[in-house]
């Protein structure tokens, strides 16, 4: 297994609605690993057009083909700052009688965005370097070159760099990881962990302690990072509504 430690630094303001409080929309202090997959060009979603006004995620169809080849962890915050801004999409004709309802949703509100300079840490696990997807940004990371991607609702630039582990060994037993993890991508639950609040579309974990199991021990100079071995996209597929009703 080849393990890389990646850093992501924002060059623009980045916004996505992690939580909504009335007219305030807040961006969480993390970058979800599914967002990283799409931003790196490892998966492609449906194109949003006027004829297709509904956007439904298809994570199982678009992410699981990567299993067995590579895996990305969520990006945990190292240095984060926010800025609160206001937007208004109400047209100038709002004061005239008979105005049609605005098709912009929402008409106005406040967005708490991640500031440029915010920095995050993630891990990339690659099982076979010869079977990588055709994604230029990924190949730049593997070659330890600086690459750039866009993130968020109003795609902002971000700079990525990666460093390959000097040595990777598999260990067995209890362990703790400092990496941020995606609960749905784990086969087993940690014994103790912190749950990141409102981490849509799936639950994210930090400071996870595992009672038993195999894990990778990756050496980056004097730093040692421990990661669960059995991580893969959607290791626990979400239940369909039909299955959820049948269990009630």
C-alpha cells in the first residue's frame, strides 16, 4: 500500500451549506472526502441543466468503482478562519406589483465562508500505482507536484500537495488515529471517537480509538500515522427508503 499525506490550502473563499440557521448558511471546518473525489476528477456526477432541475447524488454508482484502487480520507482542519458575507438575488423589479416569484433560492441570506489561507490535512491510499484513474490532478499529487482544484458552491481555488510515506507496515491490535474518518466508509465502529457535527452527506469522525483490528502504520520522517486497513467508499451502503420502512 502506498500512503500519501496531503495538504489542501484554500486560495479563494469556499462555501457549502453544512448547516442552515434561518437565513444563515454555515460552512463546516472540514472538506468531505466525497467532495475531494469529485474535485480531483476521480468521479463525475450528472450535469445540472434546465431540463434536469433535480440534483440527486449517486454516490454508490460513482464512488464504489474506485474501491480496490485508491481511497481518500476527509480533510481535517489545521488552520481555519471564516468570514460572514451577505448575498441578494432579488431582482430590481421587486418593488413593482405583479412581480413573479424569484427562481433564485434563496432570495437573500448570509453565508459563513472559509477564508483563503485555511489549511486542511488528508490522506491518500493507493493500492496499485499502475491502475490509477485518468485524472491529471491525482497524477500530479502522486508525483508530489503542486496541483490545483476547485471546491464549493461557488467553485473556489485550492492548492494541493502530497508527500509519500517513507515506510508503511501493517500492524494488528488496538490503535488511535489522528486522521479524520468517514463513518460510512468503515467496516467496524471505533470504540471511542468524536463525531463532527452536521457533517453531511455522511457522518465524519475524529480522534477515533479502535479496540482491535489491522491498521497501517505510515512513517513520514519522525511522524507516525495510523489508519484503519479496511476503509473503502460506502463500506456501509445507505438504506433505501423501502428497506427502512420494512424494518419498522
